[in-house]
């Protein structure tokens, strides 16, 4: 009330400027907490409970393709949704006495209430080396998800308005670890990082191209004007500078884009079980698991692949972070990424992982703690 603004409405340098402005204002009551104590309480809570979930606001908002329309305040509990959020505002309320009874009519200015239609590419069943096959599948997926926006039944009017405004979809993947094993790639290797960089760049390219083609046939999403897609900042910030990307940049500038948000990597826990593959972008939790009323065996498990399926808690967790950061450059929203922490982790080890993730631009982090 004193400063007439809220710190949570800003990020990056603007947030810092306003934070120090508040710090210097003697009218605002303050309580000093040593940074070491704050970090200690955070790490203790993470180890004891798995929460709070980590949401790196700057990393999320700096790469938001629709930052001209608002800010992303939070993600979902999986950590994969990252879209503009804003509150609705009451304009008026009228009470009418009619023969049928009293009627209350409220007029609201609708805020941004994210909704998302999702699907996942089964990487274990796709020949990802064949660009024609990959493009064909992604074309069908983007078209199907876009059609679902119009066919869907929305429980809240605000969600329907948001869906019409941004036409957001969430194309993700499952079977990522399955694919690595099929190709004989060790999760803890530079070969893995190089492979992920190439694969997800191609997935992003084909998804954007499919959405641009739909925009030409139908129409662009309502907020395209002024977006990072339209200005070209989306491509610059991701260092998409070669000939094919420049052509796509010009195509999108000319045709527009059908969908304001395109990619997010969901955890796909149950769908991966039904598809007999590994979860999302995650390593296998166990090679063989008969808990929780189901039996899971890592796909293609054999004497040859046994050691390639290194169980999640046995991995050097920094490789999970590095791979997530590599993929994140090509994903406009976020990814469901777990760190698999066992009881032998100390505070410093966990803090080092969180700092590494922040420094590499990872957007969201969940903890999977094994006691």
C-alpha cells in the first residue's frame, strides 16, 4: 500500500530495483534474516518434506514468449505448466427481484486462467533419426491438440476465455530414458547432452512449423501481435540463427502462429505405465518395480541394457540437471524434473544442486526423496 506496487508483479532487474527501493524506505517495517539462515530453513524443509517446490521466476519469465501480455507467477504441482496468470476483477454486481426469485448478475473482467491440452510423443516407438516420420507425427499431434481446444468442455468460463485467447497446447514426451537405452547412450555422458540438444531442437522446430501452417489456414492466436514470436526475440534468445530457423522466423512473422504456447514436458506417470515405457524425461526409478499394485519392467531390459538403465537414485544428479537445461532451451514452457535425493545427502550437496540448476536456467524442480 505504501509503494503502490507489489514485488511479485516483477522479475529480473525490475524486481531488484523495487526491492532495494523498499529496503531504503523507512515507512516499511522490516525484519532482517541472515541469508544463511533462510537457506538452511529452505534446505531443511526440502529434505524433511520435499517442499516447497522450486520455481525459478527469472528463468521462467525471461523466456516467456508472451511476456507482452503478462507475467508467469507459478507452475502446476508437476512443474511443467508455465503460462501467463492474472486475477479477475469484479466490475459490477446487480441484484434483481423477479417472479422467479432474486437474481444476482455479476460482471467480471476476466483474468488469465491457464488451461492446457496435453499429449506426449512416445519416443521409444518413434524413429527419431527420420525427420520425415518425426515431422509427420508432430504435425498430427499439433493439429489434434489444436482441434481439442474447440471441442473441450471447460468447467470455468475463465478457462474457456483463456483457451480462446492463447490457444495453448502442451506437446511433451514419454519414453525418454527408453530411447536413450535403445540407442546405447549412457545417461551420464556428453553424448546424452548432445543427443538431447539435437532431438529437442528438431521437435521444437517441427512443432512451430506445424503451428505456423495452421495459422495460415485458420488464424493466428489473439495475442500474437507483439509476442516474442512476432518480434523474433523468441529465436534470438535461443540462438536459433541458422538458415532453416531464419526461414521459419520469417514464415511465422508473415503467417503468425496458431498456438501461444506449444511445448511442455509432463511427468506422464500413468500414461507411461499404460504405454510400457519410461516416465517423461525422467530416468527409471527402478529397473523392476512391483509396488503400488502394478508391475513395471524397464522396456527392453536385458543383460545388454541392464547397466544403461541406471536407477534414478544411483545417478549423479547433476546429469539430470544438465540434461534438463539442454532441453529447456527448446521448450517454451517447463519440464517436470525430479531430483532423486537419498538420506545420505547433506545440506551442502543439495544446495549445490539447486544452485547448479538455477545457474543453467532450469525453471522448476521437484524432489523425490528416498528415506
